[in-house]
C-alpha cells in the first residue's frame, strides 16, 4: 500500500518544511500583501513602510512592483535580508507540515491549503498538457529579474495561489472537519484593513492521507489532465520553474529527486469557494490622447469588447506608441479614479465568469496576461510562511 507521501507525489504535491516568524514578532507588521498589488499607488507602500517602521516584516524580503524602475538594489538586498532573518532567528523552522488557512475577506471566509507542488509537473508554455498549468500568458521578459532574485535567495515566501476544480468542495470541506476542534497556530488582523488570517499547522499523517486521496480523485476527474491552474503569481511560479530547469542541469539523478528547489510553496484554493470572488483586471493607459486611442482601435472604453479580443490590439498599438504606458489596475473604482487625470484612459470590465476558467485554459492554452484577479486588492494573499530553497 502506498504511503501518503507517495500518493502526494503521484499528484505532483509534497509536504513542505515551513519557516515562520519566531514568537514575539508582531504578525500584523510582518505579514504584507502580494508585491504586485497597488502598483500604481506608491502611497500604499509608503504607508506600509511607515506602519512597519523597522519591525521585522516581509516588506524587507520583497520588491513591490510600485517600486520597479527605481534603482533600490533589491536583487542583492532581498536575499541578504532573508539570510539575516534566518541567522538572527526572526524566522524559525517549525518542521514539516501543511497550513490550512481561513482568510476573512470582504466576500467571506476564503479557505486555502499551503503545500509544495512539483515544478517538474508544471509547464507554462501555451497549450501544454501538464498537470499544473498557467492561466495567463507568461511574459518571458519579466522572468530574468525574478529568476535572478530566486537564484540568490535562501528561501521563498510566495503569494502564489493555485486553483482546484473542486465543485463539491471535498478538500476544504474535509479540512474544516479535521480542524474543527483544533487550536490555530495563529489568528490575527491584517494591516491596512485587509481582514483577518487564521492558520492551522497540520502535521498528522492522516491529514496528508486525506489530502492525497482527494487530490487523486480530482486528478482522475480533471479536464484535459489539468489538476492545478495557477491563479495568482503566474510569473513567480514561472520564475521558480525556470530557476529549477537551470539548476537541475548540474545535479545527478538522486539530487534531482529531492532538491528543495524542485518544489514551489503555494496556497491551494477551490475555484468554487463562495468567498473567492473573481474580478476582471482593468487597464489604465497613461500618456495618451483618450479619444485618439479609441478612434484608432475602434472601441468604446465605456463598453469595451472582451479582453481576449482587445488586448492583442492594445499590444500592437503600444508597440507603435512607446510614449504610452499601460498599467494593470485591480478595482473598477480605482481605475476610473486614476483615469480622470489628463492624458489617461481607463478601460473597465464589469465581470469575469470564473466557472469557465478551467475549460477556457484547456481550450485556449492560456488567457491574456492579467485577465482576472482573485478578489479585490485588499483581499489578496499576504506573505507569511516561508520555505528554504
């Protein structure tokens, strides 16, 4: 009979060894929202910087996209800060286990399970038939900077959220039952009015066995063999894959089987979680004549065509107009507000149908980059748990 870990390997998963802030660290200051949020609002990140004010914080181990273009030396500084947190005990090894999460959001309690996924089972190439697939087109030019940081980093601290097509809620439902009488490892309010986060650290073989059995059944039922769809953090996961592909070339067969960089720490989330609201990601054009853009591309920004049709045309137009900039904005009202400034054009979509996601990826290969967001900006994943790589 196969062990739980063998069954997990059969579905491209593994039990991670986790790092967690040591006792006494203020988790409200340590946990920070995903680095790709509020990219056009540097004032948000200034507020985070002021709030953490020198306290141990994940902010010291990331590079917010709002700061891209500024020569802040993050490629070297981020790995150095990670090493410092390991050396001074800010981050401590809590052992092997999975973390079951309850995240209070504006749309309810979202459930998630942190485990490791096998990068050998992942292919971000459009049209791939891998067990783990990207949901959006990977912009290869965006990978080198991320790979450079990962290649020097002693640990990973992901905002990657991976979707399961679990309409009957078998995995999270089972975990709810298993943790009903257990005390959580942590339970605290997140900064910047972003809800609350509760986590149960699960180390029992019976839990691993249940997780493996449910994932095995979902794999058997998977559309086109796709068990996992990378929802948030596509480029981070692609960078981890690229780094692993380079690294493994210098390893022998035994080392390739067990090397920590072969795996990526992720949060599994059920596509059908009632608290997982999918929203379109809006476009903000800057440095443009709004009327001219709409005239040349023959569309009305107040009632735009589907994103999968418009984005290729936008890309071609931007290639011809290097003076123009494109920002991806989470939140319709934020996009409209930012679009009121001179020489800007806000393009806002009303909804995104999440129930077609797996079938769309299976049939199209991938969607346009930044097609959707899993929840509004304040509801995005926060960095907290880490893993050595």
